[in-house]
């Protein structure tokens, strides 16, 4: 399964380290999740969507994580 998290993360000017801190996980685990090698937990998806909303990005969870 692919996701578009990286594209949106870059769009709002954040680094992988920023998102790993947001999710309280290691940068290595975050990188694997962004690459689609590990799945994001439900709670992590919510935090990412909240962060995107703070930057006026209005998009569905399905579009970011499941398309």
C-alpha cells in the first residue's frame, strides 16, 4: 500500500524528524511507515491529519493514506 504522506509533509515544510517527534516514534520507524513498509497506526493517522489541517490542507484520510 502506498501513501502520500511524504508529499504533504514536504508541502508544509516539515522533515521526517518533525513527524517522527509528532508521532513519538523513531525516525527509522517513521521512514519505514512513509515508505509503506510499515503501516501507520490509527492514532498516528489522526495526528498527521490534524497537522495537515493546521496548515489549511483539507483532504480525506483515504486520499492521503489509501490511494
